[in-house]
C-alpha cells in the first residue's frame, strides 16, 4: 500500500544526485534502463555544497574519473576548489542528462508486493529497483560531551562551518584532526585566530612520495595493483569508517604536520573526553597520538607503495620526504577552561555516520551498513553505490565510484531482462 497523493512509476529509482547517483545514471542509460534520479537538494552538486568556502580537493584533479567524463581541464595536478567541484558535477549532469527531480526528500523506503516504494512528501515513487546513492556523509557525528558545554559557547560541526568570520569572537577549540579538522584548524590559525586543537588518532601523510603526489600512487595501486598482485584489503568492518590521511589541497597542496602547528602557536591536546559548562577534559596521551599520526604512513601506505613499485617494476626515485627534525612533545594539559582561555566557539570535526533509518528493510548490519555483494544488497531490487569500501578503497571517491556503478547497473539490467523474459 502507498499513501495518498501522487504515485509515479519507474523501472529504477536512484536516490541521490551526487557523483554516485550521476555515475549510476550514466551506466543505467548505457544499459537502456528507464530510471529517475531524485535528490533532496534544490541544486546539483551533492554533499560538496556542505564544504567550507576555501575547501579544496585533497586528491589532485587527475583523479576525477567519472564515467564518460574523465578530467579534461588544464590543471590536472591542481586541487579543485569547492565551487569548481560543484560546477564539475553540474557539467557532468549535462553529459549524463538524467531524468532528475530536485527538492525531493525521500523520508521512507519500503517493500511492496512487486517492488519498492519511496515516499517523498506527497509523492510516492514505485520502482522495481532502487539505488541508494546518498553518499557516506549524511549525518554529522557529534560527541555527547557537546550537550554538556555551556550555551554561551558557540558550537558548529565541520559540516556547517564555512569561514572564520562565521564563528564567535575569540579563540577556537577544534575537536578532531582528520582531514577536515586539520585543514580548518590551519585556516583559522592563518586568519589570525588562536587555535586549541584536540588531536584524533588519524594518520598524517606526505604530499609527495618518491617523486609523485600521494594521489598518483593511490590511483596506480587502485587501478593497476590487482594486475600485479597488490591490493588494499579491508581489515575489519570498523575500518570502513577510518579517517583518510591528513593532507591539504590548499596553496597547490601540502603536507600537514601537527607538531609544526604547535611550533606556530596552536595549543594541542589529547582526545576530548568530557565537558561540564566551560570546563573540558582531555586524555593524557598527546605524545602517543602524535607518534601514531607520524608512523602510520610507513606502516600502511609506504609498505603498499613499495610492494607495488617492486611488483610493477617501476623505476621510482628514492624516498624524497624531508627528514623530521623535531620529535619533542608540545606543552599540553588534560584540562581547559573555555571561558578563561577566551574561547568563543567549538568546531566539532568529528566525522559522520551513516543514516539509513528511513529505509524500512532488514538489510543493515550493526554498523548501519547494508549487507551486500558489490552494491547488490540482500533485498531483491535494492542496491547501494558510493559508500566507503563498497568494493574497494576508492568506492566512495571520484576515481572508484564509476566501476561500482557499472556493476550495479549491469545487475539491474539483467534483473529487468530476466523478469520480462519470464
């Protein structure tokens, strides 16, 4: 049964009009599958609209490998700014030319006797197949400690941060040093703000390694590693949500050094553990966290790249990373009074969580991740594209979403053909 209002029918409904949804539409069109793309926003560009004003891609432009439109600009080694990423996706939409319905927020997806139905306002969309393409960042994750902080302190998640001037006057506490937190802290410091920074357990990485940008090595391993027996494998379900290496695309791209942040005047702390009014407390392990950040590249990525270089027979120059000259631990504390420190705002750069609570189907694990095989879920006709580690390390980024979308589209086309031939 569907609710009252308008009912529309299509072979396949794609929910989400970002890179995953558009890539899926591209391959569905190639397969001759009738479909409709819906998105809750009133404009194309997906979640890139939620990045801050000065945001740049962390991987170089040459990794923009959407199916049917690989990057063809004049700056392949550059790092596209937020607004240009949105324009890039809008241009891609003109290439794909999907049937698209903007301003359509799907609030419930359920099964029917012969398919699926998605409810969005007064419209119900009935479809034989539905593709979940809402992306890996649907719901900002904010620690419970936020509720204990005084109402006099402004609080903003990185999803809603846009620029330094948006924040209340005074110093800023940034919680989290994943890619967003580290870059936002750097931007705030550059703008003249005093910055206090709670350090996460995230890996730092060099911008360049053995003569190439880190993104070049990542792309080579993703595209050609399996050919020579070198692959990145998912170590555990939790690893799907591990932070990406800390880097920046600002100013032509550069590495980020947390100890250098401290030398430049930022105040570093361990993990924010609790809060009460204006008093916050941190873990007493800043030294361990800094060592973790600085050693994970060698433990993970360097080993991977070296294995690929050897297996592929690449004549790469020697390790050209600058030597680390300072391993001293910055002065720190396990307690901070926000008011006494003149802190007017807290930026929670604490990541996101999946949010499929609106999908009324028993296909999710304890992590809220769909049970699936390369995007084909355990419920007939339900698919997913664009999630972290859907099939590979690149499944949620521009370089990897296309192959996954192609697999899903092929499965959908085969399913529909089988039904029509039955």
